[in-house]
């Protein structure tokens, strides 16, 4: 942290509180603010205009502004900023900010408020933003007088950065325009690094459990970011297969001979088996939520996380290690005995290779009757994308295909609403990623439902001149919801999407647009879009009835699926069952 004097020679002079806020943001590395202007926010946006160095990223919906800030923070690791006017404007930020908080990325939200003297009177557009933001944030505070601005802003920024979450500063519109407090300094707030690891006796207890184990499996999540070398060294010592949670994919699977894929509802059978058959589980930087995918009750579990409060909340833990993955593993490695028995590792790696071959075979299916196979689309995107591409993927089936067919290499990034699981995240997150990395390829893998929900943000791509490439998995349905209904034995209802020509809409909005109905046209369309100097959209008609089987199918799911088929036929939906069989027959044969 440093300071910049307001009155020193050559330093910027703040005249209003809004000027001070802009100067403090700029000193702290902020270069963009995402939002939509409004009267209560005018003092702030005018300060941005007069400053001219922190850009106003004008989107078409405040929810997109929050998602865009989250996308920027996810890719850069730095604090990103969004702003909204009072009442409805601030309320529109909520969903994107929930996602940012649950994804643990640092975002500062500047929420304008109604005039101070009207608070509590039921005034026009009155809400209480500091209250409704409180649950989603690590800090939420109302500024009532100009003298609060420097301290509250600094605390908010420092909290967002340190706790990697959302901090909210609520400011009545007239405070932006008030004269800045005299004799204040602009304080730079940037991230710092610390060594955080457990005590020696706790490390020794963990080492004792690991040294006595025969078959250790590592489950790694987003907390292993920056710890790849330590992760590989640990697996080599323990002869451990490494399973990754979805948010750990980009940090785990590259250059990793111990990788056995992902577990969970959209994971691989190999990841599930590696968890099922271990006699000790070592969790690194993950809060993996799905209890049925953990090892049997009684299996020793060691959990490493810098957030001590989350340890043990998914399954009972034998040894808790509070610290960063890097620092903890470095301290733990000298205490571990080199294992020679690699049978558990070899078995699970072989299982993964079989599972991988089956998945890759599905991506070779070029049949396009009833729509292209989405596996082919995802695999083609993966093959044509640049080595440092950023992928933003929508919740639902695009997340499944991204998880299974995008290859991470240590440079590529994968962004999504993986914990909050909100629809319509991909396009606005791609906006933030592209704005913060203008020379990097950014690809949004969008569902048709998600894109339709945020369709106006195609205009943002054009207006902000952001060369995002949008690939729409257009199956005419909320397909993941339909799969959940099938598994529960429920006849599909209310999930149909009567879609427009998304490529035509993109073209009308000034983007490059192309529609793909035939597998033979896919590669050419994607190549043309990826090479286009500007925003582009490829609308791909994919099979609606494509199944994505979980790594473990329960008896209840089998019963539910049988019940679904019976009910569907009795309801006159026999054609749907025939199409389901046609779409997946070759897939099931390859299994």
C-alpha cells in the first residue's frame, strides 16, 4: 500500500467525493467500471468522464455488468468494479454479484442511493441496498457523509481483495457531488502475499495418516491455482491419482500424468472410482459439495484450505490443515515417505484412459440428423481455439461439454457460474474477460436459453468493440433441466424454446453471424468466426435429446428414467422417445 497526495505537485487534485473515488480506484489498478448510468450515479460517471483514464464499460443490463466484473476478476485475479444507480439498478446487480462472491473473485460494487434526507420515507425507488447486499458480500456499508468516503472505500477495497469476495459501498447521489474532505491522501490498495501453513505438529499428524495409507486419492479444486508443481510432486510421492472438481480443471489437468479426470454429476467414471476405492482422501483447495461422491463413511480424509471455516462441512475430516495449498504442501512433502506401490494409481489411470477414449469417440460422431452432436461441437472448438484462449461457458449442457472436451494447458482459462449456477453467465463474463484482455481470444460457449436471457449484450459487444466469439448450442430446449426431469421420472414440460435465427440477429446487430445445420459446415463456420476481426456468433443446431450420463447411475435414476419413458408414451410423446433412442444409440454402443 502506498499513498498519493491530493495536493502534491503533479498529483491529481480531487474536488468532489466522486473525483476522490475515481482517483483511488485508478491508484489501486482499476481501469474499467461496468454499469449503466442513472441520475443518482451521475456524479460518479461524470468524474469518470473528466478523468478519462478509467473507462466506463456501458452494458445493456446491470446483471451483465456484475457478471462482466466477475469475469474480469476471474481472469486477472485483480479487483474489478461495477456500479449501478439507486433502486432497480442496484437490484439488477444482485445475481451477478452473488456469482462473484460464490466464485471467490474480488469485486467492488458502487451502489448509488436515494437522497439522504429521504431515506426511510418510502421515497421514489427507495430500497435498503446495504441490507440486501449483506448476505452476498464480505463487506457492505452505507456512506452518510462525505467524511466517510476515504475510509469506507479503502476498507471495502481491502476486504474485497483480501477475502476474495464482493464489497459494496452504498452512496447517496448527492454525496458523489459533495466537496471531497480536505487534506486527504489517495491510498493505493493492492493484493499482498503471505506464507500461510499449519503448525508442525498438525503437519506431522497428516503425514502419519498419509504414510500409513495404501491407496491415497487427491481431490483438487480451484485452491490449487499457482500450485501445480507442488501438486505433481505430492502425487509422485504418494503414487496418488488426482481427481479434480470442475473449478480445478484449468489448474490440474495439464502436464499431469496422475490426472484421472473429474468427479461429480458431470464428471467421469474414472474420477468417481478413484474416490470410491481409495483408503485415504487428500482434499486440496476444494469445497466439493456433492456428498454421494465422497468415499465411504469411515475413510480418513485430510483437507487443506486457507479458509479454515469450510473444512469438514462436506464430510468428516481426520486432519484439518489450514493454509494455502502451496505453502502447506511444501511443508508437508519432507515429512512424507516415498511410496513404491503404484497399483492404485495404475488402476485408476488405466480406467481414466478407457473413459477418455470413450468420450473422445463420442466427439467423432458426425451425424447431424436431428442436430449435431454437441460433443463434436465442443471438441472442434477446443481444436480450433488458441493456446491461451479464455472460455466462458453457460450453466447447463455447455458446462458438461466444456468440462469433458476442452483441454487446459496452463495458459487457457475456464470461467463459468460453477458454484452459483446461474443461467446467462457466459456472454457477460466473456465481456469482462475480453475488456481486460483485448488481444486474447475469448470464446463464449452459450446455451440458447442463456443467450436469449442476455441477448441485449450482443449490442454491448458491438458498441464496446469487443471481439468475443459466441458459439450457441441451440437445441431448442432447456436441455439440462429436461435431463433432470427424465432422471426424476417427470415428463418434460415447460422447457421448449421457440428460438429465432440467432445468427440473423447477430448480423442485424452488426456482428459476424453464421448458422450451422450440417456437421460438414461446422469447422468452416467456426474457423471463419474465430478469424473475424470483431465480435462473431455461430449458431449451431445441436441434438436436443443428447444424454450426458453421470459417472454413477443410481437405482433411483434408473427407476425415474423408466417412469419417464412410460409416462411420456402414455402422454402421447412416443416420438420423443424414438428421437431419444436415435440420438444416443451410437453413443451407447461406444460405451
